[in-house]
């Protein structure tokens, strides 16, 4: 299937270039990756074997975040840096709770978008859309997302394991603000982010090995630096914590190692209005 999609990929697509979405897919046990992605992924695993558990924990974090937000009345999701489809994608989790949920997926890899369009099917009542855009291009993302989402109503902005691809000099906090501050009252932002706090030497070595092979490097950040990404927003309990500890329903797995912090915050004062009434459904 990958090769069939590759034949129709736009000019400039390079299967020999390490891509974070495909490496992540490799760690999750998927099939949509190439030799360069596998080589990079295996070297990181050699230096930090816990990366595989961390990738899986991030998917579980996604599910808990989406279920929590639907419970808060959110029916619209903007998932930026979505990566390749995997079990329990955003719309699948959200639409199990309310089939009217709408989701826009954003990624800049054309192969990711082709997989998404082919494999991610919305419920009849809800909607899914897919945008090819860089997360730093907030104007384009919001303009195109407005075809599917009603941006006058609350939206959940999901930035999961993607801001680590933004170097310090490009000010990841400003990247978040450019998207989040344009959302309606009652919106939320959810972030998970790589950290070296729990195993500085191993994670630093693994990140360096990855960065030697990848065109887009990763940057691990401390708890204080991840906290800065939420500056100006109202964090919901339990705040910024290891992703395995965020609102777990069960104790099992809470002590699992995952080199990511996660948190959810309200971007503005919350003013909930029923979704179906608001859009005239």
C-alpha cells in the first residue's frame, strides 16, 4: 500500500529521508515506513528502549484527552501534526462518545495525508478533513480548517509530540499562541512533549543519534520549558505531568516510563453552548 501511494506522491517526496511520522509508526508496530526510518528508529531504541513504550503511552494519552474534552462539551478537534493513522485516532475516540464530532487533521507529509484520506472515515453525522500544512503556518491552518470547523465555537487544539520538532530559535510558545489565541471562547489546547528529565544521558544520546539521521531534529525540553508553552492559559488538573499519570482511570501503567510531559489547558474563559443548537443541527 505504501508503494502504491508513493507512485502518486507529489514531486520532491523522498522515501530515503527520515520522517518523524514514519519513525513513530515504526515504534508503534505499523507498516508504513522505509529503510531510513527503520534504521533511525532502531538506533534510538538501542539507546533508549523505553521509546517504544513512550510512543504507545502517547496514543493512550491522546485517547484520555479526547474523552475528557468531549465530556467538557467540546465537539470540534484540530489535530496538528497528526502523523500516520494508528488505532484510536481522534475522530474514532470522539465519535464513539458523540458521532456529531468534527475533526480536522493537519500534517505536512503528503504520504501522511494520503493515508489519512484513504483510511480515516468519519461517522455519517460527523466530519473529517485533512490539510497539508506546516504547524507554523497558523493563518493557512485556520483558514482551511474553517471549511469543516465552526471557529466561532470552541475547538480543541491538539499538539501531541510535535512541538519537539520546533527548535528554540523558532519559539515554540509563539507557534502555540498563533493557533490557540485565534480560537473561540471555551477552547482548549492539549500538548505532549518529549523530555530528558527522567533519563538525561540516555535520552540525550538517543536524540543526538536521531538528529544525526533526520532532516528535522528534535529538541527535548524540561518541565519548566514545557510549562512555558502553556503560558497565559488555564491548566486543568493535574497540570503538566508525565503522560502516563494524566487522568488515568486505573493505576496500572502509571509508573510506566514515557519520556513525555503532557497537559491540557483552557485557552480562554469557558462558555459552553450545546453543539447541535449552535450549528443548527
